C-alpha cells in the first residue's frame, strides 16, 4: 500500500497547524487529569467507585491500548496533559513563542541518560506496585500528581520535554509500539532539509518552538521519539512536513540495534504475561503475593517478576539465536531480532486488556454519575450493577488476537532476520512458545 499524505487535505493541515484545536483538547485533558488526582486523594477509598481508578485504569487504558497506540501510535502523547504545565512554564507562553523567553536553566540532559533505561525502570516500578496502584485511589492520585510535578521540575532544569523523552513510564512503551501504527510524521523531501537555513523545525522560530522531543524532523525514520506535537508543521518555512497514512508496522522493516529498546520489548512482553497470570489466573497465592506489597511473599514475587523479564525471557531468546552463524556481534543480532517481539507484545497487551477491560467496563457508568463515591447520581447511572460484558465473544476474540500476533511477529522476524542475514526460525519458534503460554494463561 502506498502512503496517503493526510496533510494534503487543507482541512486536516490547517487543523493540525493551528494551535487552537489542540489547546481546546489540552484543556479538557488537563481538567480531567487534575480531577483524577483530586478524586484519588479526596474521593471514596473504594477503587471500583472512584473516578481516578475507573477512568484512568479502565477507560483510559482501554482507549490507549485498544485504539490509540495500535492505530495512532503516539497519538495519545499529542494530547497528553502531563507535560503541559511544565512546558508552558518553560516557554513562558501557552500558545505561540513570546517575544521574551523566560530564563530557565535549559540544560541538556546528560548523555548517559539519553536513552530509555530510565523509562524502563520507571515502568517496572509501576508494574511491581501495580496491584496496589490499580486498586487504591489515593496511591493513583499521588502517582498522577508525582508525574505532573516531575514533568514541571524537569522542564525548569532541562531543555525541551526531558520528562517525556527520558522518564515517563507510559511514553516508553507508547514509543516502542508506535512503530507498528499506520500513521507517521515525516519530511516530504530530504533535499529541501539539506539546504534549509537555520533548521527552525529543530531550533525554533517566531512561528513556533524547536522540536520539544529533541528530534530533528529532517532525520526522522521511526515514530519512536516523535510525540506528534505538530510543532514542526508550524515552524517549517518550506512546507516540508507531512502526516501520512501508511501500512502497519512500516518502521519495523529496519530493526533497531539499541539494547535499551530491545529490553523494552522484553519488559512489555513479560509484563503482559505476568499480569495475565496474576490478575486473570486462578492462583490465589500468586495474587496474594502481588497484593501484599512489602511482605516477604511480595519480595519473592518481585524477584521472580524481574527474573522472568531480565533473565528467563531474554535468556531463552539468546539461546535460540546463538546457533545462528553470523559475523555480526551477538548483541546486535539480539537487539535486531527482538524487533519481532514488538507486534507480539502489543497484541499480548490487547488480548490481556480485552479481558480486563470488558470485565470491569460496567464500573465506568457508575463512576460517571458518582465520580467521588459520595452518593451523587449526576446522569442517573450511579446504580449500574457490575457485570462482565461480551463474555461469550471474549475467548474467541483473544484467540484471534494471539494468532494474529504470532503471524505478525513471524513476518517481522523474517524481515529482521533478512537484515542481519540469519535464519528467522529460532525467533518464530520462540514467538510460538510464548504465544502458547499466553493463550494458556488467558483461556
Ligand atoms: S511521554 Fe508520557 S507524559 Fe509525555 S506526552 Fe507521552 S504519555 Fe504524556
Ligand atoms: S525546517 Fe523544514 S525544511 Fe528545514 S530542516 Fe526542518 S523540516 Fe527540513
Ligand atoms: S516537532 Fe515534529 S518531530 Fe518533533 S515531536 Fe513534534 S511533531 Fe514530532
């Protein structure tokens, strides 16, 4: 399928170029986010009746993992409220660049942190404490507030969006999976960038800000670190930026060679499998261990969690590709071939989330009418009884998703294996084994 240039349509282009539609969405999101923090802190402690738990971990999560990431990549980042207050403070403006910039430190993030290891760690921290986070409103409120304040703090010390680029626990996996999305922002003509003076898309101009994600749009080849903020559409004086519709997983044709990104794929794959076991499986002891944070059982659970992600899954993967005779270093083959786990991990999360979300979706209507659990009935839906939805189609849908995941992963493995000139069979067998385990955990 050839690319379709969406920004050729003047309505789409003007809507993306103007700051006002984006600002309107930002304000709604920011109000919702602050309300989620307040609901978490002052609302009912019963998680299933508190806006912060129900809207963040059920409604937002469902939209993010089932729709936003698979179809729009970093589309969520384009409207996410978390970096806004910090960014507005850093810029000294809410809309176009002001005449006089505020004097913040504007430091460059040290080189050793310019990767996604911190995002890997922050995600793992949330994952290890997720059983408490997903059920305790005030913990959710505190975590949401902490993310907002961390983003503000980093904006006053470092240039651009340091929080989004290097620390956000959500941004790391959105970036990884955004490579599979059928949407991209790219330049139209490389030659125009070569001769472009001042590179305002990166350095900023009176028309807009330099790329907040510290990306040079002229060199973009993957979605991973482009936050779709649309700033470069505003600043490019040569109209050389386009938003395109493209085939799914186009970015995966050129595998990454970075270990931080490879481990992100293992972290996400392993977490989906562990969550499926803990939250949906029949093992009471496992559930108790995950929920009793700080107990000795929890420490054992945490060690096993980390061992699965950092030793068992990558260990078997390495054993599988060891025999692949090749002059390339093992590290490079490991990183490149792990690209096959990106579509697999995304689909594992889709399959897991279908269960989780359909089981709990009925809480959304009740929380909408009584978001703080104070006995309100704003829309007459406060007494909606809990009941799992679409139970008869759940298992076939999950099976279909996992079969699709395996085919997608196998095709990606073949492309990655061609790039590094090895056989794709070990990776396909590995994907088959982990998919079978996931199927067993879910059904
Ligand atoms: S990286 Fe995180 S904080 Fe930044 S826009 Fe994306 S989700 Fe929001
Ligand atoms: S401003 Fe436009 S033409 Fe210039 S380097 Fe950036 S994308 Fe290329
Ligand atoms: S300025 Fe352009 S390249 Fe940079 S994050 Fe925004 S949309 Fe992506």
